[in-house]
C-alpha cells in the first residue's frame, strides 16, 4: 500500500462494511478474530487499519508503535485463525506510512472464494460462537457480529450462490445455446393450444422453470411421479393441480410426446401445466378475481370484484408466490436442477388493475394501489442450494418487489408472518 493509497483510505472516511479503524495496539486474537471472519464474508472483503483512534464523533491518526508493529506476524496470525474457521481466511498485511511519517498496520481480508466462512470452535474470551457465520452487520452502527437479520443473510447467500455458479460456468457447466434452443422449442406447441384460449382471455399468470443444464427425466411416468411428490397443498387446492382422472371439460390429464400435462376449468379455478422430460415446467393460471362473478362459490360474496380490476394481496400474491417457490424447492429436493434453474414469472392483462385486501381482520388500503403496465414480469437464476434451502426467503423478496410494482410497500415482517402461517397451516 502506497502513501497515497493510505491517505485516501483515511482522509474523510468513516467505518463501513469494508473498513474498520483500530487504535495503536498489538495483535490480539480476542480483539481481531470476529472482524477477520466478518470481513471475509463481505462481497469485496475489507481492511482493518491499525493506528487510527476513535475520538468522540471522529477519528484521529496516531500511528502504530514499533513494538506493536512487530506483533503482526502473518504466519502466526494465520495459524491461530485456521483453528477457528472453515474455510481458511486469506489476508495480507502491509505497513504503510502516511504524509506525516506515521506508520500503520493495514490488514486486507479477502472475501471467501465459494462458501462463507464459518466459525467452527467457540471461544468465550473472543466472544465467538460455534457454527456461526459472522458479518459486518448493517442493522445499526456497522460492526462485526453474528448474522442477525434476513437482509444480511440474503446478501451472503446470494454472494455464495453467484460464486458457485461462476465456478460451474468456468468448468463448462452452462446451458449451451443448443440446449436453450431445445427448451424454448418445447414451448412452441403451446401457442396454438385451444385449451389456453379461455384462460388467457382475461388476466393470467405464466410460470416457467428452465433447467440451466438439461438432465433428461427417464420416462413420462417419472415426470408425473416427480410432479405429484412435489405438489403443494397448503390451502385446500394443490399446486399444480393433478387430476385423478378426466372429467368432461372440467379436468383433463394426459401425455404428449415428451411431457405430462393437465387442465382444470372449474369456475374461478382455471389452470394448465406441462412437465417435460427435460425437467422444464410451464404453468398458466387465470387470475381468479376475473372469474368471481361467474363462479357460484364467489359471486354472492364478492359482487364488488369485477373482471380485470383486482388482485388479492394475500391469496393472489403472498400465498401464490410462496406456493410457486415451495414447489420449486420440492423439485430440487428430488435432485432436479442440479446446475441451477431460470425461473420466469409474468402476469398479463394487468393495466389499471389494483390490489385489494382479501384477508380477514385487516385494515383497508388508504388509497388505490394500481398498476398502469399491461404486463408485469421478473426473471431469476437460482442455484440448487438456493432452491433447496432458501426458497421461503427468496419468495419473500419477490413478493415485496411484486407489491412494489403497485406502489404498495408493507412491512417485510408482516409479509413474512403471513408466509410462515401459510406454510405451517395456521
């Protein structure tokens, strides 16, 4: 580190996720261990600069004495930390000088390469807990501590997932253009599918899971068994619905050349799905509110809901997104999408549609929350780890983003409570 680099690091700076000032002091495991572990889990790592003392609301330069500088021996520090961390932490130590000829100790901790650093041994003197991930927490004054909020946990998970995905790409595990063409080509037949005409005549959802790398399911029978095992039944109706047999125009289930498919047309419940041997899944669902007036079960109780006008906050957004990602998680638990998945979610015919409060014992909206867009959509790429372990958290994020498209920004905690109650059946 040059003098100019040191001056830029000190001058006018405040402590942050990637910068921590410490006063003139010798190396001490108990004082530094938590900071090393926390900064190793930050996206670009971080720097601990010894020789800058906190003085009330500001920081003052004091440098580091020669006696203290001599205690910063990289091999000794590495050996001590290695016992407590998995994986090992990578770092550099330098001894820069500022424009006033004061000498400092600069320790740059590198960010983890693939998986976050975990503390594997407890140490009471260093206030370390076993099996804990430390981070530069952002829920208040920046400091090193155990992860304590969902936002910080999501940052670490997304960073690890991105780096694992990058490793797979570097190793050649990426979807080829030929595979992408095959997956898109599979969906061509849906454009002239008459069963979808009624469903798509009003508002409708389109959900698509595309594997990053095609890994063919051995048989159509296996497709059905996998879908049946993964289906979600959290509110009296399964997602996706798998009819037990064909019943006139209300229910259909059957096979195509390389897929299983099913169709349901029952009042406000209109859906269609296909599950391909490539493990690609496509799902269409009518916006239920658009069919309330023609469904005997809903018509009498929801006369104020007219086609094309509404989208329920609880059932049509919070519960629905939770179901989508829970189903995806259950597919991944059956060892599908090992190289990751691309998920596309879109809602069509939405112009001038507004949110409505469809849950009991809830306050009404203060003013209309309406979107002017005719289509709302998002695309996400998820790793196998994310799908299996963190789908509830991921769905929570997209629920908030989706509600924001209507200008509605509820408390994240309240949405998470609704999700947990839904999943637990309360």
